[in-house]
C-alpha cells in the first residue's frame, strides 16, 4: 500500500522540514509509505494542476487531499475551490486511487476562517454524498483552541507549530488506522 498526501504548506510541514510534518509522524507511527506532496503556497487549483505528476504518476492506493487554506487567504470563491476538489476526486477515481479528504485546521485569522468554515462544510457534504472518508484535522485543533492552547499549536495563526503538527499526526494515525483496518 502506498499513500500520497497532496496539499500545501500545512502538508509540507512549513516552516519546518518535512520531518516535522503530520505526514512524517503518521508514516512513522503506522509504518506506511506516505509520500509528502505538500507545496508551500499552493492553491487547490495548483494541486489540481500537479495531480497527474504528483499523485497519478506515483501509482498510490490512496491520496489524502488537504487544501483550501491558501485559497481562503486570497479570498478564492468556494465554487472554484469545490470545482478543484471535485476534479481531483474524479481524476483519482479514474486511475483507481481511493481519495481521502483532510479537513483543514482552523485559521486564527477571522476572515480566512470564515472561508475555511464554508470549505469544510462543503467538503463534509460532498464527502458524505460520495462516501469519501475524511481525516478530521479540524476537531482536535478546535478542542485544543477552546481549551486555551492556541498559542502552543501555531507559529503564526495559520501554520502549526511542532506541537501542532504532532497533533495533526495523531489525528491522521487515528483515522488511517480506522480506514485501513
């Protein structure tokens, strides 16, 4: 089994190395081959543009699609974001790759979080309609923020700290254990 994690800087592990990323934590914990295809600054349209090269060409069993944060930063419209997600799922299915969605972590920046919340709601609805499994990165962050730990989880209000990436890694491990058993 091989998994590709497709995303932006939050998949890549920015501002650290990929060895601090949630992908690395999950791969190590589960002893799985998870290829980190996170690229800093990528919008969902960029992820779609490189899907053939960064996902299909790797011939994975699964692809974890986690994006939308940079789209929220620039105010990219939800219908464009959702079209990109839909196209990535269609391409994955065309090549017999099982798509999984990552539910984006909260942004501590209000306007961005409003767009991300709409994006999360769309992802959940679409995933339910297509029976696509979700790795919920959002809920553990939301719970930790509500418990007053937001300063420990972020480097800048958007990107996770080392502790934040470890929390994401644990969420991925829990979901993947359940999905792959």
